[in-house]
C-alpha cells in the first residue's frame, strides 16, 4: 500500500521511519512518500498562503500549489483516495482505518495556518479529524492515520501479532495483558492465565474485555452485539456490576433454551399452587 503525504513540513515525519512502520517499508508492504507542496508554489517567493478574502486574522492555504502537486502525482494502477486532514472532518476511528487499509494509494493533505481555501475541499474524497481539538497542522493527524491504517496492511505487523485483538477491533476495549514476573511488588498475575486451560483463558479475556468496555466506554458497550456464549459472562458481570442491568435487553434473549424451560416450569408450578 502506498501513502502519499502533501505537507509543508516533511521533516516532521521522522517517526514514520521508525519501528514497525520502518519494518513495513523495508519489507515493501507499505511505501510512504512525502511531497512538499511548497515546491509547487507559483510565485517567486514560493508563497503557499495568503490573507483571507473578506478580512480576518491569519493566513489561508492557496489552492494552486495543492492542485498542481496532486496533478503531478504519477498515475496509479489501483484505487486512490484523497483525504484532507482537518478539525472539520468526520472523526477517525478503527473502522475507517480498516476501510482505508483496502485502498491501494492513500493521499493525505496536511493543512497549516488558519485553514484551506475552500476550493481545495473539492479535491478530497474524504475529510478526517483525529479528534475534537485543533492542532497547529495536519501533520500529526496524518501520522496517526498512517500508523492506524498500516497496522491492517498485510505484512506490516509481524507473523506473531495481529490487529484482530486490538482494542476497538470488535468494538471492544482489549482485555488486560500480563507478562513475567508472575508476582511483582505483591501484585500477582490472575491464576487463570497460568492454568494452561485455553477455553477458560478465552472466556476470562472476553469477560474482562466486556467489563472494561462497560466501565470505560458505555457508548461502545451500548452498541455491542453479543453471542450466546456471552450470556453467562454477562450474568456474572451483572452480579458484580448491577448497573449493567440497564442493558439487559441486549443479552436476555441469548439465555440458553434449557435454562428458559427450567425457569418456565418452576414459574408454572408456582402459579399451580
Ligand atoms: N488539523 C488541525 N486539527 C486537526 C484535527 N483535529 N484533526 C485533523 N487535522 C487537523
């Protein structure tokens, strides 16, 4: 997968040449190209910004350098998406990262100064914000997008790791992880993790992930979809966290049939008396 970044500050992108992204580039899984669109400025002084029409403070990015830089990109054989980084965009998330990882070429345009000339927006397929706050430019946002997208490109994460278990990958926060030593400053690793019982470990992890999501991100919890295997875990959680019962309709219908029959019988009996 190819990333192309249009920026006035290519030196800011040193972090994408390190660690996992560096390995991904060395293996050829991803390619990150930086284009300084100041090189496409038309004036003698290479101006890329100008004062706003109608007055006001700050400078606005001119359209010509960005239009020309984009037109000068080599043609792509696959599909290309052009993304504008801006605080006005839709808020980036894991699903968008997964979707973009299926594109052959992702071009990211980084703004700076007070904003873009509105006509630049006509070039973009999408406008992305990395959160409801304003950065001094789109560069940090572009690096966030590159990093989150690249994790889903085959060959970027090592053979032993996968993005499937990441927090947010199934709408859940990730379960707690531990490594050696078994005991550190009086704090022990949960027994189940050293039991060697894979089914129990999977169930424990699923329960902890559901619990963490409920406690920290009720917004994510409220849209989760559960399976029948989750029924018992959720009933256990309801004992420790009765507040979770307000979402009971989300899992009640998953009650195993046998249990439902048993309960019906006992309630029938009660009414017989
Ligand atoms: N540029 C400035 N602020 C930004 C944000 N929050 N997201 C993306 N690009 C930006």
